[in-house]
C-alpha cells in the first residue's frame, strides 16, 4: 500500500524528520506540521510544510482546513488535551492515527523480566516529588502526560496505533546525550560510573528504526487498536554501553566505578550518565509483539551504533556536552575509583 496522505504533527525535529523521510521513501505523500521554528532538512524529496502551533485551535484549524489524511502521526502529544483537541479537529477525517509515546508510561520499570505492553497501568499518576522520574527536565509530568494521552487515544473511535520507545539515539540527537559519551571517549579520559545499585540494564531505540516502525505500523489494514514497544534488541549495562560506544569510535573504553556518595564530596553533585544512569537507567523491553505482528526487525548493532556514534563524532555539536565544564573533577574522582577498565 503506498501513495497515502500522511500528516506528521511535529515532523521537523530529531525523530519527526526521520519519520517524514521514511514515509516519503515508502511512496507516501507527506505533510509535516510545526510552528516553523526550524526548517525541515534531511528528507529525500520535497514534502508539504504546514505551519501552526498545535495549541492554537484557530491556527490549527486554518492549517488543516477540511483535509482528510490516510495516516496522522501525532509526534508531539504530551497530554490528554493534545490528543483530544487534534482528534476533535480532525473529526474522523483520519484513516489511522499513530501516537509517539514513551516507555516512561511503565511506572514500575525496575522489573527482572522484559516489560510487555500490557504491563502499563495508564491510570497511574505519579506525584511530582516521587523518586526516579523518567524525564530529567519534565519529571513525572512527562510519564503522567503520556499515560493520559494514550488513554484518550484508546477511548477514541479512530483506528490507532501507539508506539512506545525508550531513549532514542541517533547522530543528530539534539539532547546531546550521545555527544556526552562521544566527547568523553574522544578526550581519552575515563568515564565515571557511580554505583547506583541493582537494576541498571537498558535498551535504547535508534531514530531510523523508530521511524521505520511507524511506517510498518501505518501499513496495517484497519481496524487497528494496538500498542507496541519499539527498541533495539541489544541489552546494555552502563559498562557495556561505554564499551560499545568506544568500539564504534575505535578508541579504548575507559571507565571507573565510584561510590555514589563520592560525587558530592568531589564537586560532582547531580552527575549522571545521561543514557545509562539516572533517571533513565533501567529499561528492559519485550519487543516480541512488534516483531511478530508487524514483521519489524531492529537493525543490527553494528549498523545503528556506528551510525549513531560515528555520525555524532563526525558532526559534533558546537557546545560541550552536559557537565563537561566539570570534566577535570570527573578525572580527579576517577583517579581514586575502585575498579576500572
Ligand atoms: N527523544 C527521546 O529519547 C524520546 C524517547 C521516547 C519518546 N519520545 C517522543 O518523541 C517525540 C519527540 O520527537 P522529536 O525527536 O521529533 O522531537 P523534537 O526534536 O523536539 O521536535 C519537535 C517537533 O515538534 C514541533 N513542535 C513542537 N511544539 C509544537 C507545537 N506546539 N505545535 C506544533 N509543532 C510543534 C517542532 O517544530 P517547531 O519547534 O518548529 O514547532 C518539531 O517539528 C515526543 O513525543 C517524545 O515524547 C522521545
């Protein structure tokens, strides 16, 4: 099935532009909608660019008019109102609605077996001051909002698919999380791994594979009402993640374990590994459903990891990664660490 009309709400950012390109390459007619704060780059054919702030009902109505879409990917819905307002505006003029969600919806992620889609209790609303927020900036509001957004989707009458991704990595990750590791590995100094205790294994998702998963999901004939985890197959610990990144760069992996209590003593309050540490640390996902039902197979580690790590090294951000101004403190602390590689 190709040549469908596809609208990507929030289609010019890190994931959205990869989605736009993946749908274009599948032969679809793609429109992206954004506020226009950044241009759409990296898409292999021209796509229509609609401009509106999704929170501005009048502007959104003007941008979308009475148009119908075979597929709508809602890539930037962060709460119930976001989903409800878009679906109300489209008023069933959408064949298949897909929501970009997050594995943050799993309130209890410190389990010893891979988390399945049905494990999410979407009614959970976590207090703002509870420990272990999934999102470093938005805290528990992020997971609460994604759960609420999913609830609205599930209650709607449209055909829908929800895709839940863990930390998404790629060469052009604007959060700088990949760059955090690349910059430290390239300077040759060790990476400090605080001992945060048990429960530190995780998966990530490669941006191109997530985009491909959306295309695969959008290919399903209606009626569709399904939720899928999407992630790379590989399972990492902090140590194996550092080693894998180093391998992709062709440099030695150097890391040192330190007690968490030593961070504050050495001027490193708030230090964390932005992918393998707090708050994202533990995340082990069952991706059997997307594999079986959509025939989606994640790319091989060599492909996605090299593209991510080497791509980041080849196009480094213009600013240093988070906490790099304290890199000398990291190195000093590493010198008294207990075990190292
Ligand atoms: N990154 C991760 O690790 C991760 C993991 C799991 C799930 N996710 C999900 O992935 C999605 C983010 O995708 P992304 O990487 O493409 O995001 P992004 O790089 O932040 O891009 C956001 C996109 O949305 C547009 N946008 C933002 N606010 C808007 C508004 N009010 N109205 C209309 N357009 C708006 C932006 O363009 P303008 O600024 O020009 O409007 C841009 O096109 C989110 O749903 C997030 O929860 C991310």
